[in-house]
């Protein structure tokens, strides 16, 4: 079992609160991603789980055992760092074997484990090389291998792919996901990259300024954002937000009047959220605007449309030919509209 429970965690550094009353349950065998911008507290949470930081308040449980006062080496965790943390004077074999030697395991068992894990990660041919002779992707595999040989209850990964180029990062994402499906070890993974989170996670815990904003599956986070921060952080390009009011069933903003399906209220401050892919450019559209920017990407194009004082981003097919200054009409997918309270910024 590798269940991890974080209960009311607070971590302060002097007068700065890096983590503010965060509670998260990570289920056994889950791939949980801690997602958020730099400085949101995600790495601090990871280091607290590992025992590298001490909680100011709150409790950390691993397998239902309180581990606040348990040394890192006795928590049953293995950590993979951003910079690989390989010993440069050791071979790949020696790097992978090192944590097992520290446990004073028998040489035969160490050799067997290293060989099996090296085969699984397809690095058998690298076992006698030193880290300086390896590419970034190979070093990352070795760092993973050194963690896997320990048979931990929990993997903790701190932005392990951030030093790789874009192509290799995509490849290693798939490899990590395949590895997790094979060994099914509970994994808590830190990243600021929403694509990594969306493609790899069982669930995502999205953080901002040390506070948990929402936790859910990638689909839940994407389709039902809890607030405007979540809606704007997840998705590329980000969700459009239009400030206005609702009168009866009509949303009213500068340049936009839109009838909302199944909504009837009187509210002065409302934010309408709509994702770029949920907006259609067509002659039948009920909102008129002017093409402001055209960004062709080959497989799609991003169009910015000016409507009154609003700039609305639309993701559309590359087959639609548009020029800056051209008048166009757009329509929103009524099933994909999100309404947020204009004061709390939370979903309504």
C-alpha cells in the first residue's frame, strides 16, 4: 500500500507562508500531479512528504502512519529530482545499486534488481558508462532506475522532465506513464506544465499562492473549473473571460448580449467563461466582431477577435481564411459556457 494523506498542512519560512492549510489524499497506486505556477508551494509540499522539510503545522500520513517525525530514509519513498542527482564518479550500475548498498543488501540481490530494472527501462547497454557519457534522456532513465530498484511505497518526482528538450520531454512523458501503468506505484509528481499534468495524471491538484484551488481528474479540472484561476491556467490558449451582468436570462457586456440556456437571474457582477475551441466562426453567429490577430499554426489557427472592448480568442480550422480587419460573426457552444461570480471568482 502507498496511500499518502496530507492533512491541514502549513509550511512557513519566516513571515512567508509557502503552503496554507492544504489537505490532499493520494490513493494507493495513483498518479497525482501537483500543478501550479512557480512559487505556488507544490515543491514545498513534495519535500514535506519526503521529510526534507518539517511541517509548521499539519500532518503527513503514509500508509495510515503519521510520519511527521519519521526520518526520510524510513518513509518508504524514492525521490526523482529535476537535476537527476547522479554521482558523476560512479557508473550507471553503481548509481542504481547505491541505495541498495546503503540498505546492506546482498550483492547477488543487488545485481539481480539492477539488471531487471535496467532491462525494463531499456538501459542495459549503459550500465558501465558514467553520467557524463549519457544524454539528458538517458540520465533521466538512470535517475528513474535508481528510484525503481528500491521498490518504494511512493515515488516523489520534482519536475523531472524540465531539463529535456520538447521532443524528448514528449517521449519521456509517454515512458513515465507506461512505467507507472506497469509497476503501479503511488506517484506524486510536481510540474508547472499543464500538458504534462493533463496527459499523465490520474488526478490533478492545482495550487496557487500556497492554497489548493481544485483537485480532480484532468477531465473534471478542464470541463468544470472551480474558479477563474483554474479555468485560465488549464487549457491552451486559456479560457476567455468576459465581465458583465445577467438580467433575466441575458448576459450583457460591452458589445455582447447573449441569451444563456437554462439560466434566469439578476446579478450585477458575472464573468462568462468560454474556451477558444468552443467558439465557432460562421455567418450564422449571433455576435459580430472584427479580426484583430491571425496566428496560423499549421494544424490549426488562433484568431483574436475584437468585440467592443473585448478581445476574444478563437481556435479554429486552418482552412478558414481570414484577414486582419475583416468583419466576422461568432457563436458560443451553449453547453460549454461557464459562469463565475464576479466578486469571489468562483464557479456559479
